């Protein structure tokens, strides 16, 4: 298979992960861990497909998925921010609950046909050598993901509101002392992140993996959480991690067709296993061991480039006096 085809397929199939990963990045940058990602993506996928099918309107499908994602995030925010309970415990329970709930509510639409996002090649840009075939011969959802990556990075690092977002995840008490409404902003960004994860689910069922079935996106919510860590909570690096996972999936598909003697289950789980391996290698201890053979100066440079540090107040309860 042509390398350009592999990469373009990887970019297209990574699009749902882009939405989920950036949604989780926004939430965690605000200091809140949303472990309900797996359940949220599944509920978004089921809701988006059901609404789009019964209304024959893709926009309503994506809007409904976003609302469902924001609602789940609101439950997490209320329990974690207002009631000051464990973010991890609430998120984990929501992940399990919503996963089972999506299967129960989505039973009537299992393996039925429905609308899908139509392809849309961008005029002029599609004819650019290599880049045209790679980036601009897909659909509007993929192009929206490009804009979302750039906008999120710009918002984080080039706007005052982005500075406040990072402040409430790093030093919430200092931000509060300067007049920032930490609780309100944490609610806002948690709901926004949840809405993007809901959209990610709809992107699966209406584009990448059209249709609905039980556990339709099983595993991708957890992978999104891992990619956020791998990407160091930086939108560009997080997007790179999502595309890396997409490339691993594409390569697994190619290997499956060229090595028929190996069980298909091996290629199905290989991208997940490799992504976890990469996560381990880029952790503090794994990174230190991997870089030992390098000269000290090179070791420090590489470590600075790929070491990840979470927001200082991530997962911590904010209790102003």
C-alpha cells in the first residue's frame, strides 16, 4: 500500500480521537480529571447516530452528542467541584455507567444503516502535490479537527483567557487571589471538554466507524486519556499522539492483510499495546532508563523535549477561604 494512502487513512481515522483528546486536554488543563471519557464517547456515539438517523440531520446528531457529553461532564463537575468528592472515583463510575447505558439505550439501533458524513474535497488544495492527497481529500469533520488543533493551541498560549485557563490548573489559589472565578471557569471548561468528547463519539458512529453496535468505540476513551499524558497536555503534542495512534492502526491493518497466518485479534490490539508502551517509555522512570546510553548533554535536551509534567493542581480540590 502507498505510504500516502496509509498516512491519509491514519489522519482520517484519528479525527474522533482528536476531538476526545483535546476535550480531555482542556478539562485537565483546568485542573479537573474526567475519567468518564470512555463512557462519554460511547454515549456520544449512540446518541449522535440515533438522532441523525431518526431526524435525518447530521448536525442534530452532533449537537445531541455534544449535549450528552456536556451533561455527563456536568455531573462530574458538580460532584468534584461543588461537593468536593474524588474526581477519579466519580469519573470511573460514570465511565462504567455510561458504557452500559449506551448499550441498553442503543439496542434498537444495533447494526442498522444510517446517515454518514459525506466526503468533501477542498477545491484547489486537493491538487497540491502530496499534501493535497494527504490532508485535503477527506470531509468537513476532518478539516474541522485541523482548525480545532490550531485554535486550541492559540487559545492556550496566545490569549489572556488561555493564560487564566492554565492558571486555574496550575495555581488556582493565586488566580483566585487575583479575582479569577476559579469554580466558574472549571465548570465551564469541564463542560466544554465533555461536549468535545461527545462530538468525538458522534464522529465515530457517523464517520469513521459508521453505525452503532455494543461497545462501538470500546477502548478509545481510555486511549484518549493516555494520549493526553503522552502529549504533555500540549494541544499540538496531543494531536501528534492521536495521529501516531492512527498510523499504528493503519499499519496494523496492512500487516493483517499481508500476514494472514497471524490471528486478527493480534492486529486489533497491537495499536493499543504499542501506545501503552510508548506512554511507559516517555514516563519519568522509563525515559531515564531509555536515555542512559546517550551523552549527558544530548540526554538533557531529549528529556526536555519529550518529558511530560501534569498541571500542578490536577485532580486537587479547590477550597477557597
